[in-house]
C-alpha cells in the first residue's frame, strides 16, 4: 500500500536526517510510489498515512515553534486523535505529547499521553545523557520486533514520566530507570534518536511504517 510520510518542520529537529532515515526504512518495500516530505503547512498532513514529529533542544522552544505554525496543532489533533493516524515523536518531539514539562519552568504540552517531563536524577552520571544505550523491561509490540537487544543513541537531560505504566513500552537505565519508548494507541514516541541509531533505528522506523 502506498504511504505518504509527512515530517512536521517547525524549525527544531534533525529534519534531513529524519527524511533520509524514513526513506531507508521504506526502501525494503520495493515501492517507488511512497512519498516522504517535510512540511510547515497543516494542509499537507491531511492526506498523510504516517506523521513524524521530530524535536531537539528545549521543550519550551519546541512547543512554541509548533504553536507558531498556523493551524498545525488543530490539524494534528484531527489526524491523530480523531482519524487515528500513526504518529512518531522523536526526542523532544515525543516529549511534546506530555501534559506538562518542568524544563526551565512549567510549560503545557499537547496532553495526548498523560504525564510530565522531568529531569533525570543522577548521582553518578553526568548530564546530558549522551551516547548509546539499550532498552530494558521491553513489552511485546510490533514496533519493537527485531530491535529488542539493540542499542540506540540518546541526547537528553529530561524524560517523559507517564501517569500510567501501560503507556511505557521500554525503559532505559542511566542511574534513573526512565521510559525510553512511550505509546498510546496510534501515538508512539522515543526518547532516543532513531535517525542517529544506525540499522536499529531504521528497523524501528520500518516497524512503525508498517502500522496502519
């Protein structure tokens, strides 16, 4: 089935890396009909099959960047919460799904997955948590097929603590055992960067793109 993967560009994220990784993830399907594009215009996500929400930097900058895109949040709400299209949030893009962030003050998120963004409490490790790390306490889910024992690339000092344990697909340990993959129905997010995680990241994105 033809896919149109739209990457939301609000000025904060590894857009080109995300585009390249998604194209690689789709290449195994041997289809020239798939479309991968970035957009800052909400109208272009209306016919998307899958949506990617990247993010890097501070939560406040990212949520304000998204808010500046006229009509984007309303259309994302429509496509994700009502039409149930799959969305994948990367790093701070995933954190935007939360209720609130307490990074440099208190900031409201999209509130798609109940919970808050809080700082890693680490006594023996330096912040930010930067580099390769593995997944722990993994739940069974199609998106994790073939990546259960892989390592992924992280750069962050804050993490998403969900209200409900059922919204956590995997944890990662960095003194604090924090959620590294969150999920609510068609909404998925990773604290790590799959676009920087070599073959494991491509495999994870490929699994996501197989979801309807």
